[in-house]
C-alpha cells in the first residue's frame, strides 16, 4: 500500500513565505491546510496575503487561524517585506474565507485522519506548540517536522537573534523539546546562502505565467533588503529553500544536532545521534535548477 504524504504549511506571509508556498504547490506537494502564524506582519495583513497567494495559484486549500496571536508589533518585519508584507504591492482585499476551526484543532484532526503528516514551519512555532499543549499525542503522529529558523555557526559562541525564535522563544522550546521522531532544521544562516540572481528575477517580468510575474513583483522589496545583509543583486530565499529541500532532498545536507533555547537565543550544536538534524550545506546549483524550472 502506498501512503501519500500530506503537508501542513504553517506560515506568516511574508515575501519569502509567498514564494515558498508557490514553489511547493506548483511542484505538487499535497498541502492539506495552511495554518496562520503571527510573525512578519499583523494577523490581518498575513491573512490577506495568504488569500492573495491562493488567488494567484487558483488553489483552494483550507486556511486556519491559530488561537494565540503573538504580540510582535515592536519587531515588525516591514523593513524586509514592506508595509503590506508583499513588497508594498497593496493588493485589494480577497473575498476568500478562513475556516471557523482553529489551527490547533485542524492539526489534531489531520493527525488522526492521515498516516503520514509532514508539518512545515515557515514562521514562529506558536501554532505547533499550542497544539502540543492541547494534545500531546500529535508528537507521535506527525512523521516529520521541517523548520526554517534558528542559527548555526560553529565559530560563533553567541548566536544572533533569529526572527522566528525571538518572536516566540517559549513555543520554540516546546517544539524542540517535544520529542518528535524527526525534526529537520534549516537555519537562517544556511538558507540565506541560497540565492537567485536579480538578473534572472528580472526576466520573470516578461513571463506569461502569472505566478512568475507575481514573484517578480513581490521580490523587488526583498532584493533591496538583501543588499542590507551584504547580498548584492540577488534574492536570498530562506523559506523557498526550506520547501525546495522537501521536493529535492539533495539540495541540503543535514547532520544530527541538539538545540537549546535560552532566553530568545537558539544554540545549535552538532552531535553523533539525535532526532534533530540541522542543514550544514546547501547545493545552490540544484536549488537554482528547481527554482528556474518552476518559475520561468
């Protein structure tokens, strides 16, 4: 019997979240639901952006609000994503509706319904942690957890404050300590090494595909943000790289690790054996091939 993998995307879109969602959907990942995390921008803006992305994709995947909203206004990511979270394109409000069920209840129900769930975390870990607190049995039912977050650099004693952890370190600790069978971590450091040239992004302006043209439009603000991080004339792709590693596992190389959350910092250390593994190397050539095959 063939067991088909079902994916839940936990997201706070976000330019790179938007690209990651499109990448996953266009490469036929069976996404059964989106759960909305509060992180990059306000709940209302993130919700409308998720609706907009589905309008662009012409998809109809159920969307769920989490029961708990992070108070992260003081750490707004508008400097990277624009005031609307999609590069200041200010799309009109979508008529799509979120489900009445909270994210936590949807996750629990999905775990009871399907045999092979992969949970993909592109934002703060609030929703997954809240679900664990409500029903610990999901720890043994979710086969794989993929997380974009934390930092790892063996030469640095004190890591920098990575956004998804510092927004909600308590939830990060709950998730990393929960005991899931398999957690793969794509750190912000390694994911920022995976880039697409601005020259290629600019060619998408002329594409006949609405998804590619949309990507060009929303990317401009994030390319400007990348310059402030020392990445010139390129689009860094943290969340798209995370999703790409699901589509083609050869894009990232992982090693076993431990994760300790202390205050709002994440300390990642390599170890011999663990249910956690961290990406230590990215094959940018393979990522580019997948990206360009998807968006052209």
